[in-house]
C-alpha cells in the first residue's frame, strides 16, 4: 500500500499508509440513516456510541459493535451506514475521543446565488419532501455561521448574544455541565420514569446514584477507598432518575412518596387520586379568540373586557362569588340585619305612601309619564309590587351588602367607584346601622339618602368608561362562579328591579317629610313629583334611569327573540320526560298518585279513628255561587253546618287536648294541640299534592297557595255545582300589572274531590281552625277558616311549598322536580298526550253568528245561570271540563286507560296494504252494524205485524171481544219489546237572553 497524505483539513498526520482506514478510525462521524420510514442518528459522548432507538438505550465502545447492533437488532440483518467520514477538503472532523467533542467543524460549503430562498439553500443538504426534516450532526457546533443559520436569518453578529442568553438562563452546552436536582426531591417530569436504584452511603456529601449494584460497588471501592461508611451498609436502596440517555449519563435520587419502602414503586393511580387531582386548580377562564364566540349580550355590555384579572383568576373569582353570599346575623356586628330591615321598610313605605291620597292615580301616572301624559296612556300608572314579594328587596340588600363589604374591607380587589358625596352618604348609613338606639324610620331615611345618591347622578359628568356604580354592580351580579356571565333571561329581571328602585325612590324623594316622624299631604305634591320625574326619570337624558331603560330594551329583545336550547326532552317512546338530569317516568307518576291516595286514606283514618259523619255525594250538595257574604262556602249549608263541631268534640277527648276541673273550667293542653296540628298537616299534605297536580295543568305554586275555601276580602276559589267540584284561579302572575284576577276553572277528579269534601265538610278543617285559635291566636283561626293551604298555625309559604313539592315528588315519583320543573313537565305531558278539540271553537262561531254579535261578547256576557260567574261563559266551562277530563284520564283516573301519544296517532301507515286492510276492516264493521240494526228494527217488526194479521184472518177476531183483548195485548207486548231506548239525560245550561243594548250597558 503506497503512502498517502491525509486530506482532511486540520489533521496533523502528514502521511498515512491507508487513508481510508485512517479516515474511518479518526474522522468518521455519525450520519443520519433511515429505518422504518424514520430517521435516526447515533449519539456520541466520551469514547462510546449511543443507540438512537427510544426503546433500546444501549451503549457501545467501538464503531463495529454499534454498526452490528443496529444491523441485527433494529434493521432485520440489513446493513445500513450509520457512520461515515468526509474525503477531500472543505470540512474538518474531530477524532473520536478528542478533548473537545464539539469542535468547530464547517459543513460542506454551498454557494448561494442572489435572492436565494430557504428551500433553495436546503436543497442538497437535507432530503426532499414535505415536511422538511433537517438532520444535524451531533459533533457540529451550529452556533458558528453556516449556510443553515444564514438561511434562517441568524447573522453571525447575534451569536454572542445567543450564547449570553443561554448562559444567563442556565442553558448548558454539554450534558455533563447540567446541574442535577437536589437529592430527595420530587420526580422530574418529561424525562425517564423513576426506577429502583442505589445511592452511595459512604460519606454525607456524596450524591452518587446508579441503577445497578455492580456499578455502585465499583464506585465505593474506587472513590471511597479506605473510608469508613456512615452505617453498616455502604449503599442504600432508593428511586433514581436520569436527565439524559446518552453516554456518561448521571442518575439522581428522588424522595419517597407516602412512606413507601425503598426500592418499591408507588401506585400511580393512588398518587393521582390522593395528591394530584385534589391540588388541581379550577379551569382558567380564557378570553375568546374570535368575535363570533362572543354572545350578542356580551358584545353589547362588554362585560368580558372589564376586570379580566378577576374573571380569569380562580382565587379572585371565588372572592367575587363570596362577596355576594348571604350574610350571617353576627357579621360586622349585625349591621346587615339592620340593613335588611331598613330595605324592607323602604319598600313598604313606597307601597303605602299614596294610600288614602285623593290624587293617588294621577301622581302614580305622572311618575311614569310626566306632566303631559297622552290620553291613550291615561291608564298607565305606577303600581307597587306585592308586599309578599321578597325578590325585589333582597336584590337591593345584596347590592348594598356588596358595597358595604368592599367599604369595610374585603379580600376582593374591587371598587364601585363611588363619588365623594356617595361615600359620605354611605358613611352615614353605616353609622345608622351600627346605632342600636336609632329609630327604624331614621335608619330607613339614611338608607333612602344613600340610594338616592346612586340614582341622582349626572352621567354626563362621568368622563371614563365603567365609571357608574350601577355598571359595576351589574357586572359583579352578572359574573358567575364558573367565570361566565348570566344570559339575557336573568339580566332582564334584574334591570326591571333596578328600574322599579328608581321609580319608588323618586316617589319617596318627592313626598317624604324627612324632618318629621310622619308624612302628610302637600299642596304641591303634583309639582314635587313632576320635578323629580324631569330630573331623574325622563327618558332621553343622561340619567341613571335612562341607562337602565336602554339596557332593558336591548336585553328584552334578546330574551324574547333568541331561541334557547330545549329545557324539556320527551323520550322517543313517550315513556318518560326529562328536565335537566331528572327524569319523570309516566308509569311511576300514575303509580305514585295511587300511593298518595292510599297514604291520605291511611293517615286520615288513623287521625280520626274512623269517626266520620254521614258520607254524602257531590250531587247532594248545595252551593250558592251568588253568595259573596264573608265566611260563606258550601260548608255553610246543611248538613255540614249542623254537624260542624261533631269531629272536634271527638278529637279533643280522644287525643287528650283539654282537661276540665271540678269547677267546670277547661284547661287546654297547648303543646299537645300544636303537635296535633302537625299531625293534621301530615294528613293534608298528600291532598295538597293531589290538588296541585290534578286541577290545573299549568298551575303556579304561588297561585295555588292563594286558593280560598270561603269568602273573605276576596271571593273563594272552591265551588261545587251538580256533581262536580272545581277551583277557579285567583291571583296570577299578571295581577299586579293588569289589576285583574285570573278566572280559569280547574275540575277536580271525582276521587280526589270526595276527599276534599271529607276533610272540609267532615269537620276536620273546622276543628283545626278552633284549635289553631286556641294555640296560636285569632289570626291563625282566620287563616285556617279562609285558606286551603295552612299548617303549623300559619299559611304555607311559597318557599316551604316548593320544598314540600320537591320532597313529595322525590318520595312518590322518584323524580326531584320542583314546582317550576313540574309545571313545565305537566305542560309538556298535556301537549304530547291530549289531542286538540276544535268542537268548541266551531260552536263559538255558530253561536256568535246566530246571535248577531262577536265571539268576544259571547265569552264576556253569556254566563252560567247558576250564580253567573263573572266573565266566565258556559262554553268556557265546557272547554275546561273537557280538558280536565282528559288530564284526569292521563293521570290514571276514570275507567278509560291513559291516552296514546298524539304524535303516534298522527303517524301515517307503513304501507298501502296496511291502509287497505284497515279500510276493509272498517267497512266490514260498519256494514255488519247496519245490517244488524236493520234486521233488529225492521224485519222483526214486520214479522210481528204479519203474524198478527194472520191470526186475525184465521180466527176472524173483532175488536172488543175476548179474543180482541189478546190481540191488543199482543200488539202492546210487541211495541214494548221494541221500544226505542231512552236517551241519556244531559246537563243543560240556559243562556241569559241579552240584546245588544243590554250587553253594551253591561260593558
């Protein structure tokens, strides 16, 4: 072999015998190779080669061994070039094992023409294809200028700054320079999983760890020769991790979890459940990326742009939710209890300040429309909400409570941006709430001044966005615990409350005598209300009320016009209906109704010990619908009135409710009476639930609680006519707006009506009323005699009734529906199972045309003769009776089975053959019926007449003779045998004959 000179730049060898062998030994470097459509490259560190395959991790000292390993183990025995050396000039390659493993070596030069693109630069350097993969040589320092860096736009002048950045941020150039974590720390993520290993125990400062025991033994003998170990063992078992997988890898010790024994691996599932999952923070709220993701309401209000830090930070969001929570009686020395009383006093004063005023209607009209009210709006006047409405005052309690909590100190970093005047009024309110000796009126006046300072604000003076306290209060109210904002259906009612607050506070500001203990009339009341209206209530000026008015207009348009997702879902087979996560099975509903009736019977018999008056039928009762005398009901008629105290006398003696001394003085057992009234409530509870379910399909809870059983300030709701018992709805949701009570009859199923008759007419309610008067006072007695839903000495509140309904539905129907959910579910049931009946609409039109007046007049003035129920026509009664019968049948009352779903009955037949068969069957049935009727009515009658004629001819019978008697008798028998059946009697209602003039007079 002739000598040749090594042509690698930088090589010090002048001549070599075999240049190829010299280059393979001293200048070979790993090159990219492909196995299974993936590129790999061997790593080098020190004097070893690392296998690049993830599942292997082997290390080899020679090039031949790594070459053979890749060939046999990873490439199925096929040779692949994983190492190569460069021949010719233009590059310098380091010798394996040199002191600097990452010596600066230039890649083959590439001449770059003008306007060369990145893809052009890479052409010839990297394999073609998409996406482009750039194989990097492990021994090349690419921070030195080269064609790839130039193509990426990294000038050589920035290399120093890049190196400085890496140094400042602890980004190391070599793996051996990386500092290992402190021994005993937690596992490091995104590197190899911890494994069982060994840690050196020879000295306190030695942190050497390794995976195998032989290496640890060798370390102890070489590094700590002659050193006495700290304990009997020169090493200990532990869990170890390694940072890199290349040659010269270093292990580090990680701490033990949960007291696990050394060398044992922790259970990942247990660690996740016990430590990782509980420590997770709630999902962070991230702002939307596009405008489409923002709802129309959010785009209008821009809530998502205000205080994004509170909304996106879970801790601050929890604080915002906490500040809106209910107060305790002792919070801030009880000032919030006084605040709630002042707010309710404020609302009550606004509702009563015009009572008795001779110009009440005019002042209420001016408050809404000002001095110049159009004639067509003369009936538009301000109306106070019901005194039983707690939603309105509770809203203001929450708003003021939030402001006070921020003012007095709270963890939430938030401000309502109050002006100096508003802060002064707030300070005076705090002083009034903290003063226990101040009168309720002065406390209410302090609260009024504070609220008026929020309303009487000139928005034109606010120079910044989100500057009004009401804006910020609405934002805080709209922010929910999950970081979202509530929708328009909840926003609109809140704006209505705030508008009502502006109206009532303005009325009080105009009419209150703040320096007096009582308020009186003023000669300038009209001018006072007009001034306040022009100042803060007239729309079109930059006022607080105008801001709220415009907001509600937009929110209402969204709430009423934007289609929402379905709330109620009906099963495809119509066996259940779901609302939310709760599901009502219809079979369970009907079964639960039977259980309610059985429970009612069992409890009543246990209470009365089967002591009952003579059982009466509904059609035997008397009820004067025209009698509006206070205290009148069908229980005032015989036989109930005569026996009204019989059950009371029995219950007092049987339940030991009273004792008598030798002087004849009665001593009532008050605790026992109260306990007895709780027992009677348990009897009534199933009946309350049955009446709520079976009477009106869409009955509201508050509406049901208003039902009266006898006349009082309002007429009663419970009536009996013929063999029917029905309830007329009274107070409704729109009563406060229209000042009109609803008047919709709900017919009670006969089985339920019999129990109403038993408990009311049988003397139980009379006994309850008398005993409630003894235990709780005369007002309790009045409530028991007047209202249907009572218990524990008082009327049942809407909150308690909602809890009752939820409990009853859960117990009897296995469905946690509340009042609102059950109402929506009942409406859905009616629509799915009760077919529409157009007979009544057609009858309406015929009657209206025959009487020469409109259907509206017919409905308004042609009423039932029995008592003339106002504005309730006979046709309306028939419609509601039909609906009640259909609803009762659906619930399982009556002899007929429940209806099939309407949609199934309207589905077309599967094929024409089925239709033909169905029509053929119907024709056959109709033909058979007609023939049977003909043969029965005609042929048999003809046969009788023929037989009679034949007998007369044969015996020559004459009228008046003995034989004639038999003839007449035979004819009578024939006629009686084939007499037409009687028609069923129907209840008929007589219409009042009114002409058009009388109708107009009635209007």
